[in-house]
């Protein structure tokens, strides 16, 4: 290892994820697998931006309670304004693409495409995190996953699956790119500020922007249907609350690409739930694409785990 690399490694607090954070990330991925299914179910009763702000209200209560429990400050320091604004803008645009994309395509497609965010996180981290560089195995993983993306997007559109559209798939893919960027930036920013404060800030601004956007561009409707409220509770308490905080904690403690790539469990979990809950039959393109996406994620994840074990052995 070169002297410059050793110096960077010494200064870097984040480490490759080992066994326990990996297991925790897999558990989170199982939960996230149901996110797009719950969004699709709620969109049967409400519009995309409306679902967004209602989800953030529920998730915000979890984050607020967590910060009170931890006795964390809600005061935003001058040095924290710029990082918060960057994260909030990315978060708002990403969730908008995710919800509208989900509205325009199936839950299975949205789950598979959104779960490619680790690919983008790995590429972006190579440029923004000095100790989280690309290797030949990461490149192989990215190539496999890209093949999977193309298979998913073009394998079913207008051929096998009703309810699938190029527009919806591309919006879901853009959402994944922005999520990868947001997680890497959040990992960097959280080295100097509370990750919970970042989460709370993005939820508060997200509620405001999505609420205003819904009033302007949509015709909000409200329902007492239990299916809608159960779906919203899952998105809010489980994902926007617990899931957001847990992911933020992981990327603060560990190198972004080494925790995000363990989300390979999301696509099969999401497709299975879409079939069971929404009666969506997986098309040939989706099933074929999943094989490549999961193969890419496992390739990357295996290398990351081996690296973490070597580092622990040398420590």
C-alpha cells in the first residue's frame, strides 16, 4: 500500500462493512423490498405527491421521537445549512421520480430498477470517497447489473406486461441514480453532523414541498380504506422512519459502497410481494433481468465482505 493510501486510510473513519452490518443491511433490504409494493397499493387511492407528503409526516414522527430520545439538537448550525440544502433538493427530486415512476410502471419493475442504486453509489463513491475506489470486481458487478437493467426495461415493455412503460422505468432508474448520489453525499456530510438531523431536515422540507406540489398539480382525495392506511403506515413507520434512520447510520459508520450493495435481496423480495399482494405476474424481462442484477450485487458484496475480514484480521 502506498504512503498516500495509508494516510488516507488512517484519516478515514469509515470501514468496509463486516458480518454484523451486512446481516443488518440484508434485514433492511427485506423491509425495503415491500416499499414499492406499498407505494403501488396506496396509489390506488391517492396521487403520487399526496402519498409522498403523507408518508413523510408519518416518518417524521419516528425521526422526531428518535432525536428526542437521543437528546439531539434541532438547531441547524451555519456550517450545516449547505449540506442540508443539497440533501433536501436531491431527496425531493428523487422521491418525486420514484413515486411518479411507480405510478407509471409495475411494482416489480420499480423495485428492481430502484434497487440498482448501489451500482450508482459505487461509481459515485469512487470519485467522492478517496478510500472507496472501484476495483475490477466492482466493474464486473456494474456490468452485470447494467445488463440486468436493460433486460428489465426493454424485455417487458409492450410485450409481456400490461402497466409497464418506458417512462415509468426510466423515472425509476433516475430515482436510483439520485438515491446513490444522496447516500454517498450523506455519508460524507454525516462525518461532521448528526445523521438524524439530516433525516429530519429532509423530511420537514419534503413534507412542505410535496404538500404544496400536490395542491397545485393534483386533486388530492382522501379515503378511509384500511388498505391505503396500512400501506401508508408501512411506507411511513417502517421505511421513512426506521429504514431512513438505519440506512443513514450505516453509511455514516461504513464505506457507502460496502453497505449499499447488500441490497441485492430487494428485487426478489419486491417481486414476490408484488405477486402476492398486487397479483402482478413477473414477466420474462423482469425475471431475466433480476438474475443479472442479483449476480452483480453478490459479486460486489462478496468482495466487500472479504476486504472487511482482511482488515479486521490486520487490526
